[in-house]
């Protein structure tokens, strides 16, 4: 952790499955068994170990070769592979990482999760899985709370919202409503947290499958470039306006890349 703030990273681990998923196809829904069998036909222990080593090589170089203080990740099959990642990364960096995980309802079985350094953060309460209602199960919004142990933020709680929004498979604009739907849910969760504590420290991270300037992020997630909230005109479709069509940006999220 730097003198000012923790080093927080996010990574889509791209189908980080345990070895030999083709030998346990009955654990997956029928609709994806054929694709799992084809995609992972050569995914044995050697292939898993090679991928794990590549992931560790990159993660261990973060934060001036100290590794991330807190890591959010997606496309994880289960807690077992995350435990392997946490243990190996900890051995490489001299850290003790805690795994915060929950099985998502996604039909492929891929999850969102967090790793945090136990010396820097204390996990509080039980993590919460916020399901998104679609025609078929999809990734949840994964919420966890940690308390900072050291530095200027010592004693403060960080509310973590991990995301893996619906993909663009099927076309960017054809699938855009799904990402907008999730963005609205995330924005509502941010607002709920801020109602309880207007000074809450909230970190929204994830693979949004959209760019920072896309409508899902700017108009529905309400992520803006300015660090201070303000009022500006919004295009149609955004709720919670006043009668003049202004949106007071409460909640708002700071997005320096927008």
C-alpha cells in the first residue's frame, strides 16, 4: 500500500477453469456441455499450471513488484482455482491473501471474486450476490465490504462492487440493452449505499464489455469525469430527473477515462 491509497487492480482471467472440466460435464447445464467439451478438451493439469504461472508473473509485477493490495477478478470457475491463485501469488510476493468469493448463477459457472491482503484489509460481513434478471441466468453483481487497516484510510470501509457485464456477442447495439440494464442496477446499489452513508467509499470495478464513453457507462451507470458532482443535461432514458430535465448526479462515480 502506498502512503496515499491502496493499489487496487482488476483482471478478467479468461476462463480460469480447474483442470479437466471435460471429465465433470455433468456439473454444467446441458446447454453448455458441448461447448465446454470442445473448448477445454486439452485443459489438463499442465495447461492449468502454465496459465497459473503466467497470471502470477504479471500480478507479481504490479505495485512495484509487491503485487496488488486488492484484486478483483472475473471468469473464475470456482473458489478452488482462486485459492490456488491466492496461495501462489502470496508465496511469490510474501503476502497473505484472503479470498472473497460466491458462486454466481451464470449458466457457464463463471464467477466474480476478490483477493485482499489480510494485513491491509479486514473483510466485514458476508458478501452479497445481486442477481440480474434476464431470460437466462447471467453473472451477478458481487458486493463485498472490507475495512482498511493502515494509512490515511485507516478504519474506513470500502464497498466493493465487482462486475462482469453481458458480452457484445450478437452485436454491440443488439446487446446494449442488457448492459444498460446491469448499469442501472449498479447505479441503484451505489445510491442505496450512499443513502445509508453519504461519505461511503465505493469502488465499482469489472469487465463492463463497453467503453468508458458508451451510454451504459455515462448515462446509466452515471460515471463522469469530474471528481466533484454537478448538474448537467442528460439524454432521454435516465430516471430520477427533476421537472426541468436536470440530473443532480447523486449518486455519481468518478471515471477518469471517460
